[in-house]
């Protein structure tokens, strides 16, 4: 019981820290509505604590199948932290912010090619946007995209070389996929594979579709407001993290479907062996 409480409390505190990170790293003049940020951090911490303290799952998937959620969280922390330092550089430059800014500039130059997601994030800006703002957004998008690509690659390695999730013991579908009902909708393996492919396809397309949608709705959305430091951090973080999280979810579901299919084949082979014996 004590271990469960401390584990849930630690996770809740880390989630609260993630939400408060931009407000903590950015100068006071660049932060907006600290009371709302504090409220959101406390609310997220409470929900996380309740989820991991409970014996019964509710909405968090793969909570008993590390390191998927840990890799997702680490990627989110890296993105939000690096983008906060990048947004701080024009306002309060330090050695660390200069290092992040130089990294973003180099990645932006490498990833700003025709029809790339990074280029599309720059093209969604109004024509009158200052070059320094466009450069900052390009750097932020490049850093976020690289971090999420590394997270996806790392999870792929964990699946193939680390034998995820079997290396952690038996995989409980009900605990790790609480929103998936295996009793309805046809064959479980087919449904898992279908949902996985949908998640992967959407995850690949969203980095292209989101900037295009913002550009098309620029008459309804004041795009210039999105360039405020704190807003920029969360906008770019969501643009990169949500699609990457969907891709990782799809990879995980494909792996679970593969394990179920393997178990079925083993059971059929064993039954045939008994019949011929």
C-alpha cells in the first residue's frame, strides 16, 4: 500500500511539474495567467494520483507495461523544457538558452525542406510575421520533431530488442487497455490491428494537417497570438507530441495483436498434438 501511494504521488508531482515548467523557465514578463497554470497543474496531479493509486484502471493505457508511458513522459518533458529555454532566449539569454537556440537553428536548417512538417509550420504564419519569430518557430518545430522521432525509435527498439511487453511478465489486456472491449466488435486481433493502423496513419498525417488547417482557418484564428512565448511552447509541443503518442500507441497495439496471434497458434498446435497423440 505504501509503495502504491508513494508511486502515485510521485507520478502526480511529476505531471504537475511538467505543466508548470514553462511558467518556471520563462521570465515573469512572458508568463500568462499563473493562477490558471497552478490550477491545471494541481488538477492534473490529482487525476494522475487517483489513476495510479486505484487498483482498477480507468483511462490511462499501458500503465502496467513500462517503459511506454515513461518514454512518452520523458519525451514530453524534453520537448516542453527545450522549447521553454528556446522561448526564453530572446528575453533573457543565458549560456543554456544559447546552446538550445543554436541546436534549434541547426536542426531547422536541416529539416526545412520542401513539404516537410517543419516548413509547413512556418508557412502557416501570416506574411507580415517578423523573421525572428518565424526563425524561432522553425527552431521550436525542429527540436520537437526530432525529440518525438527519437522517442518513437526508442520504443521500436524496446519492442524488438527488449521484447516489450513480455520482458515485464504477463500482459494484462484489461489493465493496460481499459478503453478496449475485447468482447465486442469481432475478432480481437483484427480489431487491434485495425485500431493500430488508424493510430499510426493519423499520427503520420497530423503534423502535416495541423499547420494546413490553421492556415486555412487563419481568418477565424488570430495566428499572431499563437506566437506568444507560453502559447508557442504548448502549441508546438502538442503539434509534435500528440501524433508521436498516437504512433507509439499504434505500435504497441500491433505488438499486442502479434502476441495474441502467437499464443493462438501455439494453442492450436498444442491441441493438434494432443489429437494425434
